[in-house]
C-alpha cells in the first residue's frame, strides 16, 4: 500500500487556529497523486489521530464457516484485540456469534459479523471455497474483499488467501502454510506484515514465495483440564486426534495397523490397552470406511473410533489417555501435507499425555526428543517408542511432566499477550502522523 508524505497534514493539524481549507487542499493533492483510496486512508488515519473515533479492524477468513485450528487462530486474534479496536469479522458463508462461542469458547459478541457472498463458488456446491480454482482466465472473485478491506484502518487476512489485495492503512496476512506458488492474483507480498504460525511455515514461505515473513506467533491452545488436578486418573489409552482427511494425510490407517501388530506380537501387554482415534469427518468419506474395515478385519475389540464427537467428549478423552500418537507427515513428499504445527499434540501435552509424533514439520518445534516425548520417522520407531514407555514407568511419568511444562509455551494466554503486544505497538505508531 502506498503511503504518502503526511508531514504537511501534521503541520496543519498542529497549527492554531486549525484551517480546514488547507487540509482539504492536501487531501486533494494526495488523491490526484496517489489515488482516491490513499486519500480516504489518510482521512481515516486523521480521525484516529484526533481521537474522533475508535480505530477499526477487519479480520477476514474465507474458511471461517468451517471448524478448525486455523480458524480458531483468527477468532482468537479478535478476542485479544476487541478492546483496542472496533472489530468486524468478514466471512463468505453465514455463521453467528453463538457458533463461535460453541466452537471455540470465545465470546465475540462485541464484534460485528459481515457476510459477503462469493457467487463464483456457488456453482461448485462445495463447503470449501478453494482459491486454487481461480486463474487469470477468470475474474478474481476475491476482489470484492479487497475493496471491502479499504473501509478499515487495519485489515487481517487470516485464511492465507494470497488472492486478496489489502487496501487498508495497515494490513497483515496470517499464513498457516503457503499452499500455492506465486502466480495468478498473487498479493501476499503486498501486506504490511506476514504473520506465520511456525518456523516450518516460515521456511516454506521463503522457499515458495521468495520473501521473509515478519512476525512469528504460535497458535493458541487451551485444553488444560478444568480441575487443574495433576492427579487425574489415567487409563491405558493411546489417543490420536486429527481430522479423517479423505486423502489419508493424518495417517490413521497406519496407526491402526501398528496397533494391530503390537497386539499380535505382545498380546499380554497390549490387550490391556485401547487405541482411540478421534476426529471430524464429512458424511461421505471413503478413507474412514477403509479405517473401519481394517479395524473390523483385525477382530480386536480394543480399537475405537470417535468421529465428530463434542468438545466435552474430547476433553474427557484427553484427561483419561496416557499416550498420544500423531503421524501426519509420514511418507509424504508434499510439504503442505506435513503437519504445519500440531495443535492437538499440544492439547495432549497440556493433559500430561506423552506424545509420540512424526519427526517433521512444526512437530519438531513442539516435542523435544526424549525430553517431552518422542519423534519418530517410521511405524517401527513408533512401536519401539511405545514399548519403551510401557517398560519404563519412571520415564513415562517424567515425560508426562515435561510435556505439560513444554505445553505452557503455546497457551491461549501466551498467544493473546503476544498478539495484543504487537498490534498495540502498531496502533501506537498509527496514532502518530
């Protein structure tokens, strides 16, 4: 976004008596030289500088109608900043304040919700509005969002949608991973700041988008047991929490097969344990059917699926479980299919569950090898790490305590404090011409 020299305006505002004609002349000069949007931005900033109104901020998410960790990231930004800004949540499909409260336990009733439909995507009858469908052969349907962004002092694009050009005075793109390479309607490098969720994501922004992002803020995770009781009784449960992606990228099938092998090779030990796979899934999911068929063919009664369960049910599973498996990234060549961070891993650690996770992606930034859990590169290593825990009870206890300590780096409180500190600093600069 072009920023004109506002020194003459600053001098006009500080002159007594104030002369509105001179201000009008300077704004007209800006309009002629830089365009009407830049002139509007200058006037908006003057209003904030003079204290005539509360600064405005819009948070846009084209996936905001879908429950997920990335969406929670954006709504939690709103929670952190709602006292500093007059906030509007811009979405393309309808949701309500009650939905946000139910999904994420966030009260954003003080924030406005503005729904801007994108007719281009209606023809696909798809829940996800995929920016990859847009090319130079079509008009960019996200231009309407770009235009809307010019109505606010600050604009945050939470959905890593690089096809939205920011027109606000201050803008930020939240990138959970750079899914597409720079091509048709690429505007990621036009934002004032690019915020990233992990060092893994930052490294791929540099590789794919060819610039260095600016601000690192880990995602917010708040799955601490409400009782705060460190003596919660655990059961012999291995828990996995991840969406049942139709492409199988979360590797539930590999975990089921591994658990079956453990039961067949070491029946006396592992028949006392249960594997619970929890996660969301669409109604039609061929991958989930394959997982179910594999479980049924095994004949084992200690593997359970917990599909589309409530948040309260999930919390109970976290409280009871002792080991957490997460293999997203195993045998993957596409970096976009390796876990970018791993919020469910942190959720498990907050409940003193020992994580055994794939050694790749953002998971390396969460689990310290042999200190707060184990990182593995194969199902064979997954088996060995799990057996080690069973055979060394003291290590089990030590890793659980270390996992909890490590998880405190990724709490919602830390996220909101970091977010508020950054944007409060930007707002202070914004108030100074």
